[in-house]
């Protein structure tokens, strides 16, 4: 695989169940995350829901005042809105001093250094570190992450893979040099530079451990929240491609705010919307098959507070246990094959005689009989050309070779 895939053995024994909700901004992922947390708590599971979205709306959804530490909202339900600067002040003061010292050493003025001390990705990193702490302490049966919009979620999930870049770019000297310089700096200024570097190393180790937990399908699942709308579906499909590529398990798609057709009278203002919604629901089924598709009806009112969230949770899951793994088998893989790549898609019931596969721009179009699905390709495959496609034991193998023009 191009990126690390799921590991059946988590680095924490008996890790709690983890669910991460993501989707395009405005789809209602916070509502779905909060409703799932409430449903699980009422089913008897001690649950923590963490908000990683800087534009926190979890407190609004729960209609409760929240803070940067977990607090109990109702029986067995705890909630927390992660704050970057609070996290740095409480847990990583030495690292902050390290960064400030390095930036000042590089000639950055004090105000700019204060801002730069919160490096890109640190907000996502602080979320992962709170998650690592909750997993390690084993105080909850279920941890739910109400993630930022899709792009930030991908940053969060790939963050441990760029930590060495941080070390190389932010700290232009070797570890031994930092320790020796740090000792001298501490003696003359009192700034614990060497301790900051050690703290930084510990943080990176924690990030890598929690990434392994998140990439363990039996422990962690991602749930994509969509609306029956064109741009939302496109972004969710792209996110699904990359989540699969990075080895994370997506176990379901939640279609939020579905307008019940039987409640829309004919010739009404919403008739056209219902008609297009019907087509988009079909497209969602085809795009994400064989993932379970969970529908949440539009309540016709703003959703906040525990009573309304309970209605959403019951509509979303019915008789299901929300902590179950709804789907675990990967449906999308990419393998290196010399200078080429082979993309593998799960097509369990396809007939090769009815199969048509072609590359159109950044999409792979797969048609089986009269059913067509479009798969978003990773950006790097823009430099490769589809040369062959074949079915084998329920998997479609699509080979991409380097462009002839690039090699000429």
C-alpha cells in the first residue's frame, strides 16, 4: 500500500470504540455526532464527544455550556471543545518556549513569534493528543470526534506522517545540538530549550500511537455525513477515496436532512427539490456501495438540545447499536507495481462481460450493465494513464502506467 493501512493490533489494550464524523461544512456533522453520543450514553455507554472544529458548534447542538476540558452534559455523556492555546498552555509549555526561542533566534519579532509558535496542524495535533490521553486512560466506552470539515479532517488523520518535516524545517539543528545549546540557554536565560525538545519528541510518539488506533478498523470508524446535494456528494466521494488510500476505515455514510416525500404535497414549492433529492439519493447509493447508508429525516425545525438530538439519534440508527462496526472490509486499494500503480476496487457481483472502465479527467468511470459509478482518483494519478482493467475474485484491478509523454 502507498500509505500505512489498518493494523489489527492496537497499541492500547482494550481501547475504547472511536467514531469520527466528518463531511463538508454545513452538512450537520456536529448534530449527527452529538446525536450518536447521546444515543450511546442512553444505551448505557460512558461516552465522550470531542469537538475538533475551531468554529465550535457542539455547545450549541447540545444547548450546554462547554469548555476546553471534558464536562458531564447528562448521565454518562461528557463533551469537550478542544482549544489550541489552552492545550499548549496546560500540556506543552516547554514546547511553546522552544518554538518561541527558535523563531526569535531566527530573527522573527516577538509578536510574529507568538503566532508562529502555533505551527500549522497544531490544532489538529492537540485534538489527537486529547484523544490519545482519553484512549490511554480508558475512562470511556466510546469516544466520538466531531471533526472539522473534510479538508481539515484529512490534515488531522495524516498529521503524524509530517511530524519529521516539522523537526527538519522548524528546528535547523540536530537533536544533540539542541540538547547542548538548550543546556547553555537554560543556564543563561532560564528557558528549558532541551526540555522543550524532549517534550516535542514525546508528542510525536503519542501522535504516531493514536494514528495506529485510528487506523484499526475493529476499534475506529469514520462516518461521512452528506446532504443530497451535488457539491456535498462530490466532496464526500473525494474524501472517501483519500480515507481509503490512507488506510482508515469508513463504515457508513449518513445522509442528513432528507425531506420526507410523503410530507410534501404535489405542486408545492418543494416538489422540484424532492425530485432532485430522489436522484441524488440514488447517486449516493451507487457511489458508496457497499457501505451502509443511514438516512436522517429533516425535522422541519432547528436541531439543538437533548430532546431533538434524541429524535435524530433514533431516526439515524433505529434498532442498531451505534457503536457497532457497520462495515469493515476495504473497498479501495492502491498497490505499487514497478513504475506503475494498480488500483483495486471491490466489485463483488460484477460480470466482466458487462463491465466498462475508462478514465475521464480526475475520475475513474466504472459501468456494470446499466449501473455507472464515478470514483475520484488521487491527484498523483493525473501523471499516469489507464492501460488495463480486469476482474479477479470480486476485485477490479485497474493498472495505471506513466504517461508516455513524460518519459519521452
